[in-house]
C-alpha cells in the first residue's frame, strides 16, 4: 500500500507543479471571503480518487473538496489535494499534497509531497518515517529558547473566535524564531525531520493533519490537542519533540 501511495502522491505533485506555473485568475473561486479554492484543487483530488478507486474499489474516501464518499469500509483514504492553496495561488513553494490511510479509525500509512520543494515525506505502520528515502527523526532541542517553531492562522481565515493571536503573542518571545509556511502538512513534516522543533495551530481539519501527524509520531515526535489530549485537530493541534511538548503545552492552559 505504501508503494502505491508514494507513487500516487508523486504523480499528483507533478501535476500541481505544472498547473501552478500556468494558473489563471479564472481558475480561482472563493469558498469564503479569504478561503480560496482553485480548479487545480478539484482536478488533483479527482485524479487521486480515480486512482484509489481503481486499485482499492471497496475503500471509503474523504477528500477536502468532495467530502466523504461512503461509510462502508474499514479503510478510509483522507486526501488534501493542495494543502496551502494560498501559497499555491501566490506562486510560492510551500504547498503540498497530503494523503493518509486509516484502518478502523487508526492511521496505518501517510505521505506528504511538496513538489516545488522536492520533498517527499512518508511513513507506514511497520517502519519509521522517511524524507526522500532517508530515515528522519525529530530534533534534539531541549529548550524553547533554542527552538524554531511554526504556526498558522486558519482561524483568522475562517473568522473564528477565539483565534491564535493571543497564543502567538505569548509564545513567540520565548522562541529563537517563528515561521509561517502556510501548509499544516508541511509544518508537521518539518517537525518530523527536525527542520522545525515544534508547531501549533487551531481550526484545522482532519485532512490537513492526518498524514503529517502520523509521520511526526513515526519520527519519534509527539502530537496532542491544546489540553494535552488526543482530540486534534478539533481542539487545536500541538506537535514537538518529546523534550519540548510539555514546555509548549504549558502555554495553552
Ligand atoms: P488549505 O490550504 O488546504 O485550505 C494554513 O494555516 C493551514 O490552514 C493550511 O493547512 C490550510 O489548508 C488551512 N486553512 C486555510 N484556511 C482555512 C479555513 N478558512 N478554514 C480551515 N482551514 C484553513
Ligand atoms: Ca488543507
């Protein structure tokens, strides 16, 4: 299954890269005032769904653009065709395709591919996590002051209240620095490979984080909600290496 997934996500990413370079204003639609979708999001999701249906006809599918196909299988494929659509539209490189497979509610494999970065992350239940074929681990940073983290503002795009600004103001001065890449899936994978020491965000959906959260855990990292519990992303999501997770969590209580 992981071989099929890795091959599929690379094909999807290659199409994204070509389509980004020839994107037109007429390709953009608004789901909300700030919430964008392009014709490419839909094209990629349909491409992925068709391939899955051919290979695994009985499996359920949950896609950001098309919703849940059915509730008839123990297996569900969770797809975000373009995570970071704003970056994609603005010709920036920080977007990805994210696909996870769950069996009876538990993730068994996941992949995130950022084609402009040429970074392919994946993991399955029997092995560790990989970036472009090499084994990855979370960072060894032990103090917030030595760490670089990422966050995002999906909450502001959705006009949600409360939003992330109070956490942002509190946490940023405690860190070496902060990044805002715009793809939660990439952020989580960057925690997995140690390029980031931590990440938090609120208002995300399962398709934004399913693959990335699994990849972080397989790389030795921790993922929890804002209460230190397992109800992410509904109750917010926090991820970091095992030394930093409690230090970060402290600021959400
Ligand atoms: P998307 O590009 O697939 O929409 C960046 O902060 C993260 O937030 C991305 O994973 C992005 O996913 C997600 N996001 C952006 N706007 C959002 C909104 N209005 N509601 C929920 N999630 C959003
Ligand atoms: Ca997304």
